[in-house]
C-alpha cells in the first residue's frame, strides 16, 4: 500500500516543527540583514506604494507571521522531495524562491505604483534570499540534526541583530527612530 503521509516516513512531527522553527528564525535574521541593513534606505524614502515607515514598523509582526507560514511550506516541500543536506536545500530554495518572487514582482507591477527598483530589490532579491535561507536551514537540519540547525539559526539571528545595531549606530545604514 502506498504511503499517503505528506512527509517522508523519517520526518517526525517533532523534527518537522524544529525544522520549521530553524527555517523561520533564519528567515527573520536574513530579513533583518536585508531590510534593516542593505536596503534600509529604500524603506525610508517616501512612496505612494508603501506605508509610512512608522506604520510599516507597527505591522512588522504580520510579515513575520507570513514568514512562519512560508517556513512551514518550505520545510514540507524539502521533506517531501527528499532534501538531505544544506547544498540541496539552498539550491532548491534559490530556484523556488526566484520563481515565486518573479511571479510576485510581475503581479505587483501590473497593479501597483511600485517602481521596478522597489520590486526588484524588495521582492525579487528579498524573496529569493529568504526562500534559499529557509530551505538551507531545512537541509542543514536533515544533514546535521534539528537541534544544531535551530541553535545555528538562533546564533545567526543574534549576530544579525548585533550587526544591524553596529551599522545603524555608526551611520553606515539609516536608522528609523519611533516617536
């Protein structure tokens, strides 16, 4: 009889949840590096497409919830297709992330006032990197263990926060102060 389980038999619910957490934490860390670091200026410029920076910050939690939903999907897909290491995970995430991000960019460009720069930077690069990161974490967990992947993702998040704080405090990237 065929196995109808959505996950491969060797991925327990506990391991699946740990992989999701590791992937989600890595996505949050990469998002911080990209959007509070590399692309910070983009989010602070006036735009008819984006909310004001203070409103964006107030709704940030919705984006992180969306990352959690995406992490569940990425981990499920990597388990389903049998990703066994970080290299396979990264390649799969890069390809899938680029395809989904290109579709999002084209869809948004067709019905919004967003500039090509905003879409290419904020959606294409960001979406591709986050998908690759999430699938990297899932592959890393499959190869080296879920606890190690979770610890590594958490340490990367702490390092990302520290780096952003340094970059903002030295003026290398703009910082938005909340009133």
